[in-house]
């Protein structure tokens, strides 16, 4: 299981208020490194939320609970509720099959799977999001740095500013909160409870202005930064499945 989209979304960390409807858009860009699949845009309008990252987009319909992932390069989309059911069933089948193997063979396969999919065979994946106590000035925003670790490895720093200083309407904060709750439940279903969602550790009323990710191999860190926000109307088409896209079947798995 990869963490890029869930962790990027978790870094948005905004909790609910209610208020009049207004639209919101935030654009991010890479300022260091070359991670073209990192978060680039967030849009909110009424009960809808969209996030873009590389060649993929996530569409949330809060009123119905529907969550879709678009793959623009393949002109395909996936219903994430179906993905969660498929992943959970596949994990159960894999564990049942392993139980019938000789101990030596089972240990070898478990090690191989554990390296590729942390937590699948060796217990829960511990995802922790904690404040570091450090503050920075990123452009015109003052923010506090929160550190994310996965099984003790430091993978990300997110500098979070007060939502009020970004200018996000209260109604959109409510939409974000409900979208994160759905995402947290989805992650739990997909991993059969083996992955602890980072969403629970995020502070209230915050928004990321900078996110730095640290690769496992010790290579160059990559950083994205909030570049522009807007309250202009978001087209309804941004929250719809584009014409010509087909639903992807579950059999081949999903890669991002």
C-alpha cells in the first residue's frame, strides 16, 4: 500500500464549522525535487471536493458518500468503495492461502509481502503525526511544522497555517472534515485495520502551506508549496467523471 495520496490529504487537517456556501481553490507547485505525482490542487464547492496529484484526481461527493479516483492517462476511474472491498477480500484470501503452506515457505512469502506491503502480514502499520514545536514563515503565511512517521521512519514534514489566515470559508471546512472522515474509514477497510490512519493525529483548523517528503533511500527530499488561493466559482464539471472515461475493473489491482 502506498501512502502518497492519503498522507497528502491528511496534511490538509481541517475540522468542521458551518456557514454560507462559497467555493475555494488552492494550487500547489513543486519547489524542490521532481515528484510530479505530489498534490497540486484542491477544490471545494458545496458538498463536493476534488484533489489533484500528478495524473490522478480524487472526487468526493459528501452528500452521497461516493469517492472516485480518476486516472487521466488511462481515461479510467475507480469507485474507491469497490476498491476497499476488493483489497480487503484479497488480503483475507492471501492469509488463508498462506496458512496452508509449510512453515518455511510461508515465512519466505510473508517476508517478501511484508517488504512490498508493510503491515499486510506483520501487524499494524504505525502512522504518527506530531507537532515538532518549530514554526516557519512560508510566503505570507506563518505555520507550524508537523512531522509524519511510518513505523518509526520520518517520511514527511507539513507546515500548517491557521485556516482563517488562508481565507477558507467555514462551509468548505465542513466539507473537508467529512471527506477526511470518509477517507479514514476507507483506509481502515482497505487494510483490514492494519494501517493506522494519520488523519486522527491532525490538528483542528489548519491547512498546509508547505509539504516536504523524505525518500526511503536517503535521496533528495521533495517539497511542494501553496502558491495561490481563489474564491472564484469552481465549475461543476470539475467534480464529474469526464466524458469517455470507463470504470476500471478490480481484478488487476490498483497502482498509483
